[in-house]
């Protein structure tokens, strides 16, 4: 395959081999995007909304660049020149159905397996949009990660990858059971509380036991990733969906867009993730598998009290809180939460990653383990009220970011990327104060002054 030339910088993860390739996913850390949307776990409308959520959680990895400009200049995109080595008979195996949604570089559909009639989700990624070599590598890595985790009960199942001259097709399990926090709130007035058996459900209200069931499944995902040399890097409620609306439906991790392999003893040097859930060591640019456990600690804190452990009006403020302050365990409803639950959360939110529990160790904690001591007493009603406010805030922020993004066309976005690249002198994916000071002449040029 011939060389693919481009002067456009890519944003992606940098770790083991020193490559500087950050994936442009949903805005993260520097632009947090809480990928939430109203949905109901029951009925046709709920299934449609859930399918749309899976689309957002399975958007193709995006590469910074100007695809149209590259094509017009006569340079063939690297994706078009690449044989991925995937199966070539997609149309013989699946029938494409309705469109669930689309992103900048691909579309996601419901499809039907011709052999058995099963419905699946298919992510269709356009090769023309893979302008740079790293875009090809991002797609290959995504498939490799899904293959590595194939068969785990709490990971969206990967079925196969296909390609033709124009597209790459990633075939996955279709999850229609609802988003995590939505399901908690929808089920507090029903008998089908999450995945607990009827013998455990003493009341229709949400309890610590419900939270422990959820957290245990998340920890299993993290432990499996770490066992296979993977770091998820973006653990948050929005990235977990239920397989179906059945009360015994497993929770599934559905988004591995920021995940990456890491060698023993190595550290990631880039900052990725979502602001509320980002670990201190990520902000210090030396993170590893421990960062996933911190994120699960944040999720557990939210599940138990409905509030974020670290909060500020700005992301910089959130980062300062993460680095300097400790979570509050004194205000309501924490006095009513069991000591075992508080002990569990505190051991996950240890700022020193070496002193933090590993995912495997956390699974053995008395509060979260199978048959553990998590309380079955319904939590204080304030927890549910707090969760509702948290969900509303997240969705409002998402809609605002989406509306803002929709005001820019592709050319304007490409121009902004070029400006960022010019200012980012050391090409580390972020702009330092010193780089801002040095960029004044460039800003005058860009602004035409």
C-alpha cells in the first residue's frame, strides 16, 4: 500500500509506542459530552430511543482532518487503499434495515441475519472518510478490542467485521433494554427493579442492593479489560445499556471508542475521558488501568446519593476538585447509607492509583460481591430526586452541545482544527498557557487582522 500524505494532525491516544494519535470521539474532558437522551425501556418508543442511544455509543472513531479537501486534491484516502482483511460477503449474510442514526464518518443500522433472522446492529463506516493512516488503525483497533472481549456477558457482543470497496461493516449485538440511569428511575415504582430476582426484591423502591448489582457488572468489565491488557478509559453510566427489557437482562458495556491496549509498566500520557469521571492520574498524564476503577467509584457515588463527588461550574474547576478535594460523605443522604457502602466507595476514590483497589480486588469487597452485605432497605427518596436532576442536567448539556455543533459546517470545523493544530506547537493534543501566549501573531492571521 502506498504512502498516505497529509499535514493534518490527528487527535488520539498516546501511550506505549509513543504514537500521538488521539481519537476524536464524543467531546471528552476538555469538552465533556454526556451522551444521554430520554428513553423508555418499555414499548416501541422506548426501543427506538434505546436504539438511537446505541448508535451514539457505537459511532465510528473520528479523525481530525478535511476529508473532502483531500479527495479534491487527488490524494486517495488511506481507507480506500487498505484491505482490512475482513470478510467480503456482507450482503450475503445480512439484510440492512432501518437507519438508527449517523455520525460524521458512518451510519448505524438495524440489520437482519439471513441465516437465522436475528436482529443485529451494524456500524457502516465509509472508507472515503478514513483520510489518514491513523483512521484506518483506529477502526482496526476497535475491531480488535471487540474481538478480545467477545463472549463476556457484560460486553456488547461482536459478531463479525466485513468490508467492500466503499465501507467497513462492524456487526454487533443490538441492545434495546434501556440506559442505566433511566432504567433505575423507571423501575422505582415497579416490581422489576433492575436485574434482582423476585426473592431479593422486598420493595419496589431502589436500594443499595440494586446499586451493588450494577456496580458488580461494571467491575467485571473492567477486570476483563485489564486482564487482557486493555484500559476502557471512559467508564460512565451512558456507556452501559441493558440487553433487553427483561428484568434479568444483563448490563452491557457498549462504547470502546477511547479504549486502548497498554503494555505492563507503561502509562498513557494523554488526557481522555469525561470530566466528572476522570481520574487524578489522567490529569497528571500518567494513567493506566487504575483509572477505570476510579471512574467506577464515581459512578457508585452517584448511584448511592444521586450527586457527583466532584463538581464545579467549569471543567477546569472540576479538575481542580478531582486533584485536591475529597468526596463529601457527611451530607444527606450519606448518614443513611451503610458503612460498608461508604467503605467501598472510599477505597475506589483513593487519589493514589497504587493504593486504590484493583478491579479484581474490588469485586471481593463485602458490599459488592455476590451474596454480599449491601442493604436491601430502600434508599432515601432524596437519592431518586437527585438522580432525576442529574439526568435532566446531563441531557440539557448534551442538547446544548449538539445545537452548538450543528451551527458549524464541515469547512468551518476543519478551519477550527487547523487553527488548533497551528497553536498546538508540541503536538500533545492540548494547548498550554505558554502556547497561547506565543500564538498571538497566528491569531491575527487567522482573524484577518
